[in-house]
């Protein structure tokens, strides 16, 4: 009498099987980023509603500051683009597309550049209006750049391993 032989059929791994491990933390980060970006857009929208934008664009007003108006519009446009790009990235992630890591890295690199420009622009406006010493400004700028570069290298390294 012979025992039946059970053959365990295994299919080759065709690609990603699910979202788990560290990817869960990345998804949580994307969700928090979407929520914080939506909150920021709401706050910028309130600047238009409550008259702040009108006050900084009125040439004869006490609060006239054309650079601040440019900063508000820059923040609004960038936040809209980041919001939409993260939604697209999440779609690619959940559909397990091979383009996802490249999109995620481009978000990190682009966000790094945008945050640097935003930081520079905000501090230049602050230098004009508050008289902060230039040395303090340079130290803060360099610290911000180093911090974002370290984060960039860690996350990009994770996607390439």
C-alpha cells in the first residue's frame, strides 16, 4: 500500500504581494501629509476670505508687502501640487506599479528643493521686516538643508535596497 504524494504547487513570485512592513509607515506618512496639506490649503484659503491678502496687496495700506503676496500664492500652488501628486503616488502604490518608487523618490527630491526655496524666501522676507541678523539666517538655513539632506538619503536608500 502506497501513501498518496502531496505535491505542493508553488507559483513563482510575480511581484509584490502586499503592502506590509515599512511600507505601512510610508502609507501612514502619505495620509498625514494629505491631511496636513489639506489643512494648509484651508488656512491659505482663509487668508483670502478674511481680507489678509487684500491688506498686503493694497499699495496705500499699512500692511502692503508684495513679497508676502507672492509667498502666499507660492504656498497655495505648491500645496495643491503636492496634494495631487501624493494622491497619484498612493494610487500607484496600491496598484503595485513599478513606477511607484521613482515617483516616491521624485516627491522626496522635489519636496526637498521646494522646502529649501520656501525656507529661503520666508527668511528673506523676515530679514527685510524684522532685521534678523544675517548670520542667524545662514545658520538656520544650513541646519534646515542638512536635516532635509539626511532624511533624503535615508529614504532614497530604503527604496533602492
